[in-house]
């Protein structure tokens, strides 16, 4: 896959943020603040502990690119992509 950011007069850069978050729900305010302050292209979270079939919490300016949960409520991965990031299959 290839990714690109829609930025004019700037080089295309893919900024990725990763964190083993140990419960996305309890830290969503900090994540939203971080996203607004630093605007990474992708934010990847492991150990989200979001319950099975529960939606990922929304973040302004981002869409959920992937959201995997576990039946026991532990584990899980969520990936947010910035609204200006486009993915094309290779």
C-alpha cells in the first residue's frame, strides 16, 4: 500500500504514532489532545481493551482505518488515519 498526504507546498511525509495504550477509553481525552496538537498521519494503538463489537471512539480529523477487538475485552488494535491521508492498494 502507498500513502500520501494532501499538503500543498510541502513534501509528502507520513508521520506515524504508536502506543501500547492499555485502555483507549480511559485515555481518549489525552489521545484527542495529542492528535490536535501534533497531527500525526497515522495513530496506531495496541492493547485498546475495547469490548467485542464496540466501536472505536471518534477523534476529530481522523477516521478509523482498522479496529480489531477481542471477545474477552482485552487486547485489540485500533488504527486512525488523518482525514487527509489516502490509501491506494499497491
